[in-house]
């Protein structure tokens, strides 16, 4: 996530908390210059492309809270969008890593783990000839192996209708 956006988000949250406290005493008593604070936050938001409200010479704590709340909502949306982009990138990286470490043939136990099916189900399918020949092979030790293609097909489409 963009470090500057994250820092700005934290600054908005802090300002929102302060203004929440001050808005309880919205009787015209100004503890600090709220309009200046909101204008400073608006200038920073403009760097990130946020919609900016017109300047105001004087703002009550409640008005400042509303404006900062709008900026905070916008910033939350940006942070969520950045997080989704990051999640997609991590997912792509994970897929690329799994593709680079894939084997051509897997034991029945490995195939069961990858497909979520029981070892028994896969072994019976092999024993009864229910899978395509290109999908399975029996080793000299009498144990079945399943191809990567078979596992991906089962993952994406389920077991063949004959099983």
C-alpha cells in the first residue's frame, strides 16, 4: 500500500477523533483553528486525487467533523482498493510459485490433497479404469500416479461423469 496514503489515513483518523471530542462542545468556542486544519487536510488530499470541498473561513467543530469524515470515507475507499490490488498480486505470485514447483506426476496421496478428494476414491477410479490413460500410470511398485493435467481438470471440473 502507498506509504504516504497510509500516513494520510492515520492523520485523518487522528483529526476525526479530535474533532469528535470538540464537536460535543459545539457552542462557538474554538479550541483551535478548525478551518485551517480542514484546509490543510484538503491540500494533502488533493495530492491523492480526492474530491475537495470549497474553503471556509470559519468552521465549527461539527462542520469540521463532517468534512474530515467525508475525506476519511474517501481515504478508506482508496486504502481498500490498494489492499485489493495487493491481494491480487499476492495471489498471482502464489500461482506462479505453485506452477514453477509443480511435478508432472503425483502419488495418490498428493493428488487427494490437491483435489480435496479421498485417496480411496482416486485409487478406485484408477483400479477400475475410470480415468483416461493419459491421466494415470501404474508404477512397477504397483502404485498409481496421477498427472498434473488430471489433477487440474478434477479441480476445475470435478470427477469425470463415469466416476
